[in-house]
């Protein structure tokens, strides 16, 4: 059971007048906590940002979004997104703007390409930590930041270039702004500012990935109000000024891109929202339980805390933070589970809320209970280390031994780091130093995951055109056309820093090819005629396409080949 003094630390609103002897000790403890937290945050930042540029970009998402941003930076057209020179309206422009600014400011590199998801993920951690500190005290704020940073799904998705890290930042900012407006005991002016921030964050979320940026907050607001039979959140949203802020941020780009491209609105809102969600047109279907394994793995090393989230600690009237956070997590999981288009990263917005829930419940968890919780990540990492010794069993043409061996070594190193951190955490908990234990577990998990991510680069090379570009660049000139025949690697235009000509390939380029058919070749016969008419050319293709063209006697010399891809030049 917690003492009155310990509750006073976690709940600043419960104030007892400290005696003269306790004040210097409390101040010293506060300074020590701040110093340790600052040191841990600095170490976290070094690991977090220091590893962004050490791996090649991989197909498809990283190459796609890097190429879109690079095209915007090169062309100076900040309104109409283009992928490989073709119109591309699947997502809004904010991530491309930030990516283009990153390339212009820091040069074209993997670090610049991943800077936005890395920064967005790190800012999400700060938002989580700040919110927890304001609601439940500085100690809980430090724990919440550490818990969020070490959740596997947050760290992993912040180190690959997708749109979900940016979306998660803005959705988390909107959620936390509402929490602080309604639970942080602000005055009327402060509350209005928090609500305005929530409206601005929702607008940025819409500009990051579309209508989901307002669907999730809106649905959660409806559901939690019905659950708690409390409409107080609705009355305090400053609808007039909030909608003006929202429209001032979102409307300019949507209006401009629609005026310049008449087919944008229909494609973006109908095809990319309703058809994507309600149908399987994008061929990303999955079972109803598709996301459950990702929740369990993504929460590591805090998966064992899931049962805590179901516990009611004290009577709560109205809409308390726990209600809003729990509704958020459940809705995000169910919303994407019901979708006809599923990808693992879609549920990322629920993890910062999970981190806040875990940190909130951790205030009432005894050290011995937390000790037992550490057994689960120890078992998981121990099993991973044991499985890594059997990597030879998984060798195949698509997963060669030279790729799996570094991954296996990294798993063993990561397991050693994590088990050491868990041992230190165990020791700290034996001395009732819960915050120190949380920091130890969190930093060891972040370090171990970073080690494994670096080893992933070997496997990533099988899905990257970095090596292809290194071979091809010396063999071609800026005037040499490069074709992609019945296959396309999203990273190829990025690494070549030029557009390629698509041959008998459509996929997500259908809209762009419909508007500009001259930019691609629709048939293999058309490609053969074009190839034979050129003095010099290069082509990327699948093995099957190469076999067919070789049988037709097309003059070509192989300069790169792996189990899936062939690159040729015209001799």
C-alpha cells in the first residue's frame, strides 16, 4: 500500500505541508531525478537519431516517400505531388514538404529521408512525457517518456520512412491537448489554448494522411461521451474558433491542388479513403485478429502491463484520463481491424496512449509486482537469442546465409544488452527504486532494438536499389534512358536521382499514366522497339521478364543480378 508521502509525490494536487527537515531532501531528490532524466534523454537522443542514416532505404514505402519528397525539392512544385514524374494523389502533401525541406537543408541521404519519422517519433515521446508530468507529477512523466521510447512499435516505426510516425505525432498531440485542457486544472485562457492546439494538431494529421486525422479523434469523442454519459468535452471545444483554425491549416492545399488537378478530389476522397477502407481493392486484407500479434509484440517490453490497464484504482466521475485513453486505444484497434486494407504500422497511433495508461497505472504498482513483469521480456529476448542459433534452418534463396548470419548475431547481442538491463532493473526494484528500474529497462530495450535494426540492413539490401545504383551509375549518362520492365523498385529513382520509364507496369501509377500516357510504355513489344532504336539504354526487370526478352534475342548485357532482379545495359 502506498504511503501518504508517496501519493503526494505522484499526485501534486494532494498537498501536505512539508516539514522543514523534509524540504532539502525533497529538493535534492528532485534535482537528482532531473539530472538522471536529462542524461537518459541525451543518451536516448544519440541512439535515436544516430542510427537513422546507417541503413539503405527499402522498397516499397521508404523509396516511395523519399522519391516524392525529392521530386518536390527538385521541381519546386509544392502543390502537386509526383512519383517518378507521374501524378500521385494517394496522400496529402505535408510529409513531402517536410521531406523536401530535409533534403534541401541536409542534402540527399538516408538520414535526410528518415529525419521526419525519426523526429516525429521523438517529439511524440516528449509529448507523452510532458502530458504525464502535468497530469500525474514529474516522476510519472519521466516514466511515461521512457515507457513510450522503449515500446518496440514506436521505435521501429520511427526508424523507417512511412507516414504513420508523423500522423501519430499529431494525433497524440491532439489527444494530449484535450487531456490537459480537461484534467490539468488550467484556467479558462489556458484551456482555450489547449483546445486550439488540439484543432491545429488534427489539421496537421489530416494533411499528413487524410481524413483519418479527424475520424479517430471525432469517433473517440463520441464514444467516450456515450460511455460516460457526459457531454462536457463537446461543450468545451470552442467550435467556431477551432473550425477556423482547422480550415485555415487544411483548406489552402486542398483547394490549390484541386484547382490545378480537376480529378484530385474524386481520387483522393473516394478511391483513397472509402474504397481503401471498405473494399480489398488494395489487396492488403487480413483476418479480424490481424493486429493482435502486433499489439503484443509492439508493446514489448511492457506487454506484461496489459492486465493493469483493466484495473480500476479509484472512483472516477465524468470523463477521466483513463476513460479517454482506453477509448482511444480500443477504437484505433477496432477501426483498423474492420478495414479492408491492413498494414502493420496503421495501429501505431494507439501506442502513445498505451504508454500513458501504463505510466498512470504504474503509480499504484508495487516493486515486487513490477519485478514479476520483467520476466516476460526476459523470456522473449532469451528465446530470440536461442532461436538465433538456429538461423541456418531458415536459409533460402530469398534469405541467404550471409543475410541471416548478421541478424542472428545482432539478436544475441541485443538479448545480452536487454538481459543486462533487466538485471539492473531487478536490482533497482529490490531497493524500491522504480523510476531507476524503468529507465534501465527502457534504455536497454532501445539499445537492443537499435542493434537489431542495424543488422536488418543486410536483409534490407535485398529490397533496396542502393547496390544497383552503385553499379549502374558509372555505366550511364544523364541522357541514358533507364527502363523498369514489368517490375519496379520504389528506391531506384531515389538512388539514381532520376525518373525511370515504366514498361508494362501499372500498380499505383494508374492515375498518372492515364493523365500522361507518354511517360510510360504500355507493352513489352513497345519496349523492344524502343530499346532497339536507342544507342545506349539500361533496364531493371524481374528474372521472368529477362528470360522472355532473352528468348526474343534482345541485345542486353547483365550488370547486376540477384534471385529476384536483373539489371542490364544495351551493349
